[in-house]
C-alpha cells in the first residue's frame, strides 16, 4: 500500500500543487501509512510540514511527531534538522518541553 501511495503522492507534489492545502488530508494519511508499514518519504513529509507552516490552523501535532520520529530513524542524514527548520519556535519548544517531561 505504501508503494502505491508513494506514486500518488509524487504526482501531488509536482509544481504549485505541492502547496495545495486540499492535499493535506491525503498527505497525513500517507504519513500514517509510512509509520505502519515502516516506509519513509522525506519529500512528502517536508511537504506536510510546509503546509502546516502555510496553514497553521490545520496543524496536527500527532502527524508532526510521527514525521519527526521517522526523520530520526534516518540518522545520520540531516532529515531531522530539515524537518525541525519548518516548525515554528513555539512548536519546537512545546515538543521538547513535553519530551523532557515524558522522560523525567
């Protein structure tokens, strides 16, 4: 299922359509599929974070956490840094405060 979805999403991410907020629901489903099926698509995940940046009212913390965790699994590549750069300071501090509280 992840491979079929990858092809669909690749078509959605071409040109100006990459920033179409109507694609957000499909892209969020794709993030969940990546988590379930141990797949990874950095370009799709960056597109989700960029759409959240452009449409802050559509922000989804659960999806964002899944994207960041998937990026961490791709270390030593810089995917995590790329993803983090698309998040606002407020969101980053919220995420790391909660992470600190969870592990303390």
